[in-house]
């Protein structure tokens, strides 16, 4: 049987099923007498204390396995155990409504999760699972009904569960678990993040994996690349995946050898690799892969996770990021909010087409109090490292000057407030609209650097939504118009004496890196997970061949022909690079 889910951590794994029993704790409501209130409160407080000790223990044993940067979720859990809206309110309900502790906790947590569920933002909705996991653990400590890890026999196993909390996921490391598959889950969940940190294949969102795996004797295949789980495969499929598993293990070993290797083409041209990050913990991963710095720090996730945060709160988060990055450059993009990313916690008007409306720099300029607060936080954080500011979704010189005027206003306010800050922070723009790409010769004296956002540049150039399955085939990085714009942007950057860095998905895709090198780009910014693959392809090619490739692609009238030529180039230089 083949089940399709969401692949959240790459890899191939084969093993016997390992059931994780998280039976639902049934909670009944009953009234308590006045003299019973103290007993129920003590039961609840004891459960909180036990839960706190358990989380601290799991965090301590997990540091060596998944790295300290990925244990932050346990700190979130510890904070929840002190949260007045959860813990304090439960105690008040026990006292005021005179009901048992279990039902009081159930009532309070349901109200909290309903609040999270009502938001349309998927990232914020995902946070309700953090509350659910903590409440589940508290219930089990109060009812003495802990979840069960069936002991393994020492052989490699695939964990099968309805859902997993991050603490349970971390505990799997002690159980010879080589992959996991769950009914629930998403790419943004902390459990998925930890799976990637652990480096084990994982597929979530399978809906009915627990219904279909009936025995621990069944062989399970987890294909994290394609989001597929195969239950009880036939001999031919099993042999096929056993070969894939061997190749994958060897593939990973080869990639790991590149961590400390210089990033140079075969003819000795140095290429600078930077990282794109969303949360501060990713910076340590970036450092582990020896990137040259952070080419794109996405600040909107500060708001998506925390709501309308104050200047001081933003400053503390950004200061932490800058200090984690050391003396390397960090390009902080101002909020790219709007469209599909706009948090329901922020003010915004109703729009028929929000993706093409009040988003990114347009949103920031519309709500300038919000914007100036962020700029002030960035300028204050710049005291601690090599910080640059980058404005997204710029369409022309007028927007650049308006945004720079806000920076000047922020400087005046900080001077008046007597706060420590840095005023000489370099300012750049994200070149992602064809309108700006066509006038970069007018912009190269207005800013200190260009960052090229290929995702939006491509989709706006060819006029499609890249997430729309009906027109996604038109999303072609090798389209002649796209190549022309990319070349023009770099040419104008060089004329203006400023740097240009590609930070869209194209920069982290080994298939398209030779194209960017052939166009002349020497600065690439990508997800930390893409760095080693990028190193491998860069070291396999020389600039002369890449330039010939680009000239050949530019002559292609049909996108299909261009893709075929590129594929032949890749097969010639790095046929073993693409595992699947």
C-alpha cells in the first residue's frame, strides 16, 4: 500500500514499524467541595512540576543529538508552563467553578486553541499544537496515563504515530528510530523542524497511517523526498528502495566532506555562498556549513510568530541574530508582508487581489509608525555587527527615496531618544519586479547593493502564479526574458560599483547554479540545507563552460529545448549530484 503525505525531511529509510501509543485520555467533569479545592490545585501543580522536570530532561539529552539551536521549542514549552492564560487560568477555574483539575485544564486549553484556530495565518494556527502537546502531557501526569514507547529490539525501526510532539520526536533518538510517519503534521511544525535537524526522513499529514499499519512485523519504506510511505512493499519495490537507501547514505557522506572545503569552480573562481534564514536558530546551522553570512534575513516571521511586537522586542530578536552571525554580513529585509503572508494580528484592508496589492514596501509605507519602529530596531541592532537593510517589492526610484526618508526619520528619533545605534547602515533593494529590473541603470546610484529575488521576478515576468498547478509549467528560470533581465541587473550593478546577490530559489537549486555563474553572478544566497549541494555543483564546473551554456540557452526559442540543453549540461558535469 502506498500513502501520500507531506515530505518534511529528505531521505530514504526502510525498517519495521514502531508504534507510539498516544491514547486519548478521557476526561470527565465533576463538581468538587470546598475542602477538595486545595487537593485539586495540588494535583495540578504537581503535574506542572513533573512536566517541567520531564521537558528539562528531554532538552538536556537532546542537545548533543539535534544541536542546541533546535532545542528552543523546549524553552517554549517551559514558558507555557508558566503562562497565566493557561496555568493561571486553570487554577482560577478550579477555584471559582469548583470543578476537577483535569476538566478545568481541558476547558481552558480549548478556549485558547479556539482563539488560535480562528486566525487564517497557517503559522500562527500551527502554534496551537504547542499548547495541545503541553496539555496532553499535563493530562497524562495527572491521570498517570503516559504515552508508551514500545521497546525496540535493537533493530532499525520506523516510528508510526497519529502525531508527535517535539519532545517525543527527540526521545526517538534513543530508540533506534531512523524515520517517522504520522497522520497529522505540516512543514512549519516544530516536530518537522526537529526531524530536519536530526537528519532523519519524515513524512507527515498521511491522515490514516495508523489505521493502515496493523503489525510491528510489517516493513515500512519512508521516502522523504517525495512524501511517500509504502506499507509492506513487494520484493521488487523493496529491492529498488534498498538500492536507493544505500545510494542515499553514500550521497550524504559525500556531501558532508564538503563542509570545510573552499567554494571555487574547477578553474579557481571563488563563489560566495550566503544563507537565507527565517528564524535565529537557523543562523547556527548556517555557521556550521561555513556560509559567508546571511544574504536574506526574513523579518516578517517576527510578526507572524509574535504579533504586533514593540520596537524593543524587535531589537532584542535582531540583536540576537546579529550576534549569532558574528562579524559576517547580515542583510535584513524589511517586512515582506501582505498577500499570503499578512498576519491577522496586523492592520490591513480587505483586498480583491492582495498578492498584487498592499504588500511589502507598499504596506510599510502605508503604515509608517509600524515601519519606523522596525527601522529603529534594525539600526540599534546594527551596533553589534555588519548589518545591511534591504527593501522588498520596490518598483521604482520614488519608493526607494520614500523608504530612505523613513530611515532618516528613524535616525532623528533615535538621536532625540539618546539610544545607541548605527546610522551608516548600507541600504539595498530586492530586485523582483520586472519594472525595477528594467531600470536598474537608474537605481544603481540610489542604493548600496542589489538582491535579486528570482521567485517573484520569474513569475511576474511570465505572468503566472507559480503555485497554480494549471500554469506552473510556464515557470521557467531559463526563459529568454528572465535570462535577459538577470544579465541586465548584474551589468548595471557592476556599472554602479555595487554588489548583486541572487537570493531566490534559483540560487539554491544545483540545476540552475551553472546558469547564474554563466551570467556572471558570484554571490548566491540560499537555504542552509542547500549549501552542500551548491558547493558540489560549483566545484564540478568551470566558468567558460557555464558562459557557453548561457549563450546556448539565450538562442533557444522554445523553453522545452532550453531545459533539455540544461539537463544535458548537468548530466555531463554532475550526473550523481541529484539523488532522486
